[in-house]
C-alpha cells in the first residue's frame, strides 16, 4: 500500500522518525532495506548550513539508496529557511521537512523547533517561503502543542496546509511532555479532520497492534516510528507485511485482524541480529571513521541487545572497546 506526498511516492506508509545521533545515512539505509517507506535526515540547522558549519555535511549525506529520504530543516527565519532549501535543492532528497517539534532547550530558546507551535502565522510563513523556493514537496513535523494549556496542532496544521505543505507529521505529545507520558491520539484525529493533506501519526507505536490502534482511532494516513526502531530495524518488515495485507482504508475501518506475536527479543533469531550488528559496525566505520563509529555503536549495541539473554556482559564491556575489530570480536564472542 503506497502513499503519495506531492509527487513523491512512498511504497509503504511507514516512516522512520528523525532521531539525533541515531538516524544517520547508515541506519536509514538499513531500515529502508527492512521495509521502511520513508525517512528524513537528522535535524539540520538552516543557520548552520548558511554559515558553512563543517559538522552539517555528514548530516546532509545521502546516496539516494535509502529510499525516499527528506531533508529536515529547522529555523525561525522564513528568508533563511527558504534560501537554504533552494541551495540544497539539487541534493538527492525526495522532500523537504520542517521541524516544528524538537523540544530541546537550545533549539526552543532560539524560537525554533517546537517554539514555532506558539506562532502559527510564522509557521505558515516558513512553509510558504520553502514552498516558493524550490520544487520538492514540503512537509511539516509538529507536536500537539507547546504545553497542555495550548493544544493547537489543528490550527498550526491548517496554517501549514494553507501555505503549501503537502503532508503533516504529528507527534501527539506537547513540548512540555518531551517524550514522557502517553501520546494523545485524539490530537492526531483532530488534525486529520482539520486538513485535506495526508496526516502521519507519531507516538507510542511499538508493534502492529499499536499502529493499527492509532490508524483505526485517528484515521491517519500513515505512521512514523521513533524509539521502537532503535536497535530494531526489523520492525519495519512487520509493518510492511501489515500494509501489504491490508489497505489503509481497511485499517481505518477496523476490519483488519491484527495481532503482534513478537517483541524486541524474538523478532529475529540471534544469528540475524549478530550479523546486522556487525554490518552496522563496519558500515558506520566506513562512513564516519573508526573513532566516531565505535563510540556511536556503543549505544546501538545496547539497543540491539536489550532483553537478549547473556547480553549483559556485552553491555558491560562495550564501553572499553576502542576499535571496530575489537567491537566485532566482542559481539561474535557473546552473541
């Protein structure tokens, strides 16, 4: 079951949520191979691109072999956002996504990320500037609102649609919540009722059952998966199977029979998990260099082996590994 956003077509309406330090080029490619329909870069500052910050180039890297990947920008200046989108138009991105959901203080305190939820008109102006600056579809990732007293996602979504956005991603938590508490799915439902463009729901999706529950309740057109994909790229093969079996309309109507029979531990066998970890180590080393890759893989190894029998020793020893070969030997010895 595919999903169209502007002129970009996604083979499966399942997206990998952008996560800093996690969803780089290597991991996006792995998730795409497992059935992920679309993804975006990690959060990229338009000002950092403007001022030629050297740290942004690895974030912008794509070969186009990770499926339909979007450029995710954040900023508060319509002029700068539009200018940078135009500058990067020739890159191999399928769409441009505007982040209006990042909750971290260093972003919010600059009036960026989820701070834009407090100013729907400015949000619309940023969308309009990017829409007019280049030819790719523009999407927006928003939250429920800034805090519980200001749940205004439908209003922001309408402003963004009016300005030319072709899809809205909704993380059904407020900025105040960060990633705690439960996602309020009624907000996604309200956004879906407020706009005509596709709405993709995000929040508390951990398996097919939770995805089905969201789609049935909110009538959203697709799903976005974040924390449940850490160390678990195989989750996308499960979602792909669900969407290959049932149409979105069948899922919305509640006519499907969905039951999850896996958890993080049994989703794949141990040998498959081990091979993927070793592949991830090798490809990340080739992409980022050994020093950075080994340190980043320490957390990935923890996620890959969460709940796996006999993996406690690996998680204890992983921080002492200084080379990729040493890390690979540790994985081979323990798993």
